């Protein structure tokens, strides 16, 4: 396994792998992908516009009417004020769910006793129809910010806890053993292996939990405590201002999409480096032959 | 020198299974810079014994001593190579090799220098920034070996390290391991289930029996070092391998009944 031939072989392997890597950047299919996406959006907008004109109803606004309402609303403090109120509860509730969900997930993933103690409640929380619990929370905590925070929390908590637990369980026992064999302290083990090893699943849990938190926020505002964005939706619904109502719904959808996109970008940038990429497998097996020779 | 005296380990009953006596009082001495291969059928507690020396186990009886001092936990004098490589998938080759140094508080510049050195020694130069999944099994175990050697242990504990790779790759890994050890002698305790491997690598082969797990026999390997390329044609190699096979077969047959 020594000699100049081998060095040359390795260089060529590296060149091969690097050319595979580069292939991703200036992909000609990127343009196609984006034009398809834009095309799909244009088709949707166009059919909405046409269908609404055919229906010719006060209750079904056209695409352009909705767009105009959206622009009007974005320039008022009304929308931004409502978003601020709604997102206060969202941020607090989600933050609370993130901290406790991750902690409970780690506890359950690491200690069998904690798992046995908490597992039934977590399972119930995950399948329970949340709308049914909202009245209980409101009766217990009133109509203020606290109860809205609690609702958002209970929507997001179980998802985060369960994904974190799955992440902790996916940690290979051999990584822990190897780390211990090098004489690692308990703190080093947590930092280098447990937190790091579980983090892809934890981030996914946080993203899914965030989606649940947004839906918790809106559900509650529509059903029971009319504040913020929910109140605005109900207001426009009552006044038969269809275009405005549609515009608010679009804002809510946009927020949910934006938040998950941010999470996803973060996950991707951190974790694709070692994710299983098929295109490497051929280069890697070829490379091993070169080393073997 | 590693001394094991009456080492006993019982895994408590679990989910209705009866307790398992993984080690039933093992006595063994390994001299400094000796290469000892532990051979035995699967399920005879080989890995458990390795963990006992590593200091990863709480023993039910007996003790492990290294140079006269009782082992109570992992130490800087020992490093381990794992059967399934135990590489961190989120870290590249450089970071994996430097992992043990990192845990021991070695500065970044120093650990990168040492890691680079060992990556070259195991023949992976140019792959420093690759991730484990981009490497084949043989290359991954080279990373595992470099990681263990990078902390400069006096004792190398190896748990069927080449069991998960194909025959040709294994042969190359064996040759490279011997060459590396020629350069820096170490005490090696090598667990395997391959008779060829035990005879090819070891100064001594220790046979272990299952149920109760004990040392059955210790056999000196009187083949020259470094091992000549055609060592497998040596009559002593063939004879020893044949003898080990007879012993292993007898053990497998006598325990087959117990396994049900």
C-alpha cells in the first residue's frame, strides 16, 4: 500500500468525487424547475380568477380582488397589530413546548423509568383531538394570554417530545461505548454524542411542532378567544368582506410556510453533509479498490 | 502487563430471561508488547472480556490489573477498535480520527497534526474531508484504527475488527496492522472468531469456552516475525490452524445441545 502509483490513483479518485460534487451547483434543470413552479402558480391563480368570475358571487372573491385586499391590509396597522398579538402567544407557547418537549424527549429516550412513567400521557396527548381540550384550558386559565399560550403549548409539545425521543433512541450504543472508552466525562458524552446525535430528529420535531403551534394559535382564536388574526378573520367573515378574509387566510398560510422553510433550510444546511447520498456510493467503492491495489 | 484474576461477570435476568454468566472466572496474563488473540465460538463472552480490560464493566468478582494497578475505568494507556467501526457519521475522517485526542483535551493544532499523521499511516491520505458513508467498510475500519492509534496507547484492544469486511480487504488490513505494529510495538489483545487470523497475527492464541465462559487453553505461536508472505504454507501454521479448528468444533458440538 505504498508508492507513487497509489498516490496518483488517489488523486484521480478525489478529482472524480469533486466533479460529482460540483455537478450540483450549475444544474441546467434548475431553470426548468423554477419555470415549472412559476407555471404551476400562474395556472392556479388563473383558474381561481376564471372560476370566481364565472361564479360571480359576493362570497367568492377573484384572485385579483384578493390580491388588492392583501396589499391594502398590509399597509394598515390592523393586520400587523393582529399578527403581533397572535404571534405573542405563538412564540411563548412554542418556546415553552420546545424547551419542555426536548427535555422530556431526552429523559424518556435515556431512562427507562422516565419512559414508563410518561409514555401513556404522551401517547394520549398525541392522538387527542386538541380542539376538545381548548375549553378545559380556558376554564382553567381564563381568556388571557396565559390560556392562549397553554393551547399553543399543548398543540406542539407531544410532537416535539416524540421526535426528540426517537432521535435519542437512534443514537448507536457503540458511539456511546467508544466515547466512554476514550475516558470521556458525562458532560463530554452529552455534548459530543447525545445532543449531537439526536439533533437531526430534534430539529425535525421542532419544525413539525412549529406547524402544530401555528394551527393551535389559529384554531383557538377562531373557536373560542377572538383575538389577533383569528378575530380579524371572523370580523371580515361577519361583514361579508370576502376578499379581505381570503387575504388574511393567505397571510396565515404564508407565515406557516415561511417558518417551516426557515427551519428546513437550517436542517438542510447543517445535516446534508453526511446524509446518505447515492451518487457517492459508486465513487466510494471505486476509491476503495484503488486503495486496495 | 495485563493480569486478569477470577474475572466474573453476570448479566442480571431481563424480561423473563434467566441471568447470563458472561464470564465465569477468567484467569489470564498478557505480557507487555505481546500480541494475544482470543478465539472462541460466538456467545462465549469474548467482547465482555475486552470490555472488562477496557474498564467499561462493573465486575461481579475478580479484578483486572495493568502493570500491577487495578483497573477501575477507561484510561489513557488503552484504546479500542470496534467491530462495527463506531465512527461518528456527522464527522469527517479528520474529526473522527482526532476524536479521542479532542476528548483528552489536546489542542486543535496538535490533534490535527497527529490525526493527519495517522491518516497517512493507515493509507487514507487525501480522504481527510470525507464522511464515513463515503468510505467502504475497509476504509472505515482504517479510520477506526487511526483513531485508536492517534491517542498513542500502550495497549490496543481490538474486538473482531476485521470481521465485517470481505476476505481480500481483511487480508490487507491484517498486513497493514502488523506493519504498523512493527514500527511501534504495543500490547495487543485481539478478539476474533477466525482461526487463520488468530494464527497469522498472534504471538499466542487463547481459546475460550462458552457456558461457563472460561479460558480453555493457551497456545504459543512460534512463527517468525515479521510474518513471511507465504506464512500460510508453513507446516506449523497449517497444523496450528487445524488443531484450533478441532478444538472449536468440539466446543460448538458440545454446546449445540444447550442452545436448543
